[in-house]
C-alpha cells in the first residue's frame, strides 16, 4: 500500500507541473491567435476532425482507467 501511495504522490506532482506548464503555454497561444487572421474553412474542418480523434482516444483511455480502478476496488489489488 505504501508503494501505491508513493506512485500516486509522484504522479500527482508530475500532473500538477504539466498542468502549470500547459496553462502558461495556452495563455501565450491565445494571445498569439487573437492577433492573427481567422482560419479558412478547410483548416476548421481539419481541426474538428482531429478534435474528434482526440476525444475518441480520451474516451478509450478513461474507460480503461475506470476498468482498472474498478478491478482494484473489487479485487482489493
């Protein structure tokens, strides 16, 4: 159980650092996009297609994590 707590702690620290970095990068990206021209229809369609692919990947990852956590709770791993 102690190993699980250690892994969870390090995972939390790394996730928090990534969140902070991502947030500062996103703010800079928003400022840069506000000063540029609007994208074309083809670019918008391309972005929407890739957003759908990303959402599909996230759903699969979240479902897998749900199954792992449920198995850990049920079987007390």
